[in-house]
C-alpha cells in the first residue's frame, strides 16, 4: 500500500483480500466491523487501547473564540468532543527507524 494519498477502508480490505484470499465483500465487512467496534468503544468508555498499536481517547475541548482567516471576523467555536490518538512505542519505533522496519 505504498504511494497512496489516503488509505481507505477499501484499501485495507483489498490488502486483506490479496494476503489471505478471502472474498472481497467479507474483507470489507471485516474492516467496517473493526471500525464500528472502535467507534462503539469510544462512545461507551471514551478510550480504546489496541496493544502494540496505540490508544484512541475522547477529549473534551472547551468553547473558545476563533477567527475566520479570510474575513478576520471573530466567531464562537462551541464546546465539542474530539478523538485523540497516541501511538504505541512499537509504532513510533517503527516509524522512526531508518529502514521503516
């Protein structure tokens, strides 16, 4: 999966299909189910930890005043929840290695 601008669930499913020879529809369903489980976990506990990959956490951002960069007009940005991801040490080690392995 090199050379892609964005990796989509369909790219992941295609990789699983190519690696294991499972039907493409089953691979797409499998990837979609994993994403749904992560979202459900965030909704229920606000934290999803995947061993040797990383942790997804829901954070609350307070309301604040923002500015439209084009018009310079100030706007109130409402309080909201955001998803934060912290990569595991193994992922960071892999990403920072010189050969990418």
